[in-house]
């Protein structure tokens, strides 16, 4: 798969994107990913422009020749400032999410950027294509973090998105090893984006306690929560139980957001408050039982991918 059309578009060796994740994907993680031949993405959603600038400069210093981009969720205030800051720092690859692809695509393209947008259904993928987006990240509801309302699994989503659009499709949600990368490419995707797996690397900014909780987690440890507000897949903990109780009592979005308050995700994932913090993780947590370096992980993914491809046999 080296050099396929996604690799050519982004200038990367392997068609793998280390996902931009709030509180997790800072300079260290993105630079290590970029140095391993995949796309390193800084999760700008949790950063004010000044902090983003520091991370961008640091990532560039750690990876002078690597391919770096940023992820900007459009639901947060200040998205435009984040985009402007990244453009000033010479970033050329942008992945936008949680908003309309029409909002910033033309602006970014006019500045010579490559734009990807995250979608959870084929209709939105088509809208992205019409808006001039260069590639879509099609994310199934196995994924960690904020999620589409459609609850379409990656297995069902990818072929339906591939059928609808001509532009490259990146599969996301539930991809945790090289076998799953092979499966995504079999479904017609041009590459993958992996989030939860990259939380569990030495270079991610996740708190040690959060990483240890993921090591202990199994396939039943996450649930899609806050469905009446902004759906998010969480590791089950005390905060998750509080949300569930409120939901069972018929709480509306306002009540759910009031309980969420401000700073929950930071408290959980960066500061390691496993009880009261918001712990965003995907269904693939149960597969993860190590904490490698990014370089070690990428090497393992490629080996697993190659083994999987060799073991595919014709049905006679
Ligand atoms: C902790 C965490 C934070 C995330 N933050 C963002 C974000 O800021 N913007 C975004 O578009 N997606 C975000 N995501 C989703 C990832 O970019 C990615 O698409 C997803 O993790 C893929 O599914 P997986 O976790 O099963 O690999 C986040 C995911 C996690 C686990």
C-alpha cells in the first residue's frame, strides 16, 4: 500500500493517520508519528492559539521533515483562529470535524491547503465532496470521542461511503491493529485513522492513570453516552454512571451539559481523575495490552498488515 493515492496526496509513506485528539495529541505524539512515515496530527480542539503555536513549533523542531497536520473540531469557538495560526506556521494539512464542510474548505483551499473532513454517513461524505474537500475520514460509531448520531458501524459505513464519493476515503473507528488496516482497505478505504490505539503510546499526553485504565479495560468497558447532547463514547466510570442515571430520568441536553460542565475531559484524560473525569475511548480498548513507542507501534502495524494480506486466500 505504500504510495497509494492517499499517500501521494498527503506525502506520507504509509496510509495511516494518527488521529487528532483533544488532550492527547500534542507535539510529541504528532512528531513521533510523522517521523514513523505516517501523518502526525495535532489535536487543536483543546488548545488556545498561543498554545497551538507552541505545539506546532515544537513538533516541527522534533520532526523537521515529517508530514504534520492539525485537527480542528468546528463546534468550538475559535476554530478560525486555530486555522489561521496553523497556516501562519506553515501547516498544509487540515482535518476538520463536527461542523459543515462548507464553512472553511474554500478558505483553506485558497491558501493552498489539503482538507479532510470527518463524516459519519455517506450523505455527509457527498456534501464534503461537493464542498471541495480532498478526502473524507469516515468514522464508525465504535470510535472513541465524539460520535455521529447515526450509529453506523465502520464495517457498514466504509463501503457505502466508498460507493458515494470519488475522493479518497479514510476509515476510522475500531481500528487497533494491522489486520484491521487490511480489512479497511479490503472494504475500499484508501487508508485509516486510528485514535484509541495512539492514546496508548509513550508519546501521547494521556495521563498514566488513564493509560492504566485502558490496559485494564475490556470490550464491554465503553458506551456511547450523552446522546441527547453531543454523543460521545466513554470509558465507564463514576461520571459515566451519573450521566446514565440522568438520562434514565429523561434529562434533556441542557441538564446533561450542566452535569458535564467545563473541563471534564481535561480532568479525566490529561489530569488522570478516573472517577469524575470524562474518559474518551473507543470499543477497541479491550485489544490493547501494551504501551509501545509510536515507532514500535507503526512497525508492528505494518508487520501485522503484511501477515494479514498474505493470509488472505481465494474462496474456490
Ligand atoms: C480521546 C479522544 C479525543 C478525540 N478528539 C477528537 C477531536 O478533537 N477531533 C476529532 O475530529 N476527533 C476526535 N477524536 C476521534 C479521533 O480523531 C478518531 O477519529 C477516533 O478515535 C477513531 O476511532 P478509534 O478511537 O476507535 O481509533 C477523539 C478520540 C479520542 C479517543
